[in-house]
C-alpha cells in the first residue's frame, strides 16, 4: 500500500471518529471529552468481564455473593435511570488480594480478599461506591478517548471504526482479548478521576443509607493490610496518595451525614449483612 493511500485511510478513520466526538459534563460538573458512545464502552466492559470470568476462579459462596449483590443493588438504585437500566452483574473472584472493580455496562467484580479489609457493609459500600463512581462518571470512556487521540496505531482506529460501523458482538469476540486493554478500559485512572470517584462514591453511600464516615476507615484498613502483608494491594498502588484521600473523605463525611440520616429516617436502611 502506498504511503498516500495509508494516510488517506487513516484520515477517513480519524474523520469518522471525530464526527462522533462529544464534550459532556461529569456528575461533579467537570468537562469531559468523549470519543466513544456509552454502548461501545458497555460492550467492551461486558466482554472484558466475561473474559475474566472464564480466566479466574469465581466464588461459589452463596452468602458472599448475596452480600456483594445487596450492596451493589443499594448503590445502583441511586444512579440515574439510564445507568440503572444496564444489566448490572456481580462476580466474586477467588483471589486473596483486596481488590474490586466496576466496568462500563454494569459489571462489578470483587476479590474474596476484599473481605479482609471491608469489615462491614458500609465499608464494602465505600469500595463499591468508588468503583461504581468511575462508571457513573464515564472514566473508562475518557481514558479510551485520550488513548485514541494520542495513539498513532492504525489498529486502534481500525478497531474503533469497526465498532462504529455496526460491527457485531460476535466479530468483536473473535478479534481477541486485546481491545479492552488496548483502549485502556482496564488501566489505572488519573488522579482527577480518582478524586472524583471518591466524591461520587461517598455521596452514593450516604444516599443509599450507608454510613459515609466508614469510607475513610476502609482505606485505613487497606493501609494496615499493606503493612501486615508487606505488599501493596492494587487498589492502593493505582489510587494515589492514600493519606491525603483519607483526609478528604474524613472532611467530606460531616456534610453527607444529613443525607445519610434523612435516608435512614425514611426507611432506607440496607441490611446486606456482616
Ligand atoms: Zn479508583
């Protein structure tokens, strides 16, 4: 292929991509640049999640599954309608590291190791509220969009063009597991996104009737676990400056107490167990 033709194709792909770009506002009022649609991200999230379920042992403990499910449901109830209506799904992975994540498309994963640091339902809600906050604020889309904007790789553009022009789910599956990773949906988030997910998560907690003061305690437990095991859990290594975020969460808790108390008075009292 001649160089001109190559650039020609690249140009068409770029144009296709750019015409689909949108500037939106995050739930905390931050301007965002998004190159992909929600449904594209949902599709990628769902696919990454099914790959994970095939590759990693999934816990069969019914009580544990119900516990996580209950906390997720309570938090999801506080989201806008369009987000509530995606098929939310929960999996508990048998893995001793204290980790959890949420992917676009409503896919929530929890490692069994999380139960070592989340001592009660409020602390579990703190982790999951944070992770769901990333989904609510479209952080994966932001990240993937940046990746696309800075990438010169024609495969990325090609993959996206394929998705844009009505590629089917089956096509995507045969394309191999690389795309979710390639587009950055499984990569760490930025500092700004982390802070935003903390804000959103703690508010979701209070609105769902979970004690927002427990968020700071969860991260303290996470740090203690690090000191005990001698290795840094992924949730800490990918989430910058733990001491500072604990302070921020402590500072924000009093202003969320009225929300929490009003919800409790109104009968919004989650009983997920533990
Ligand atoms: Zn995070």
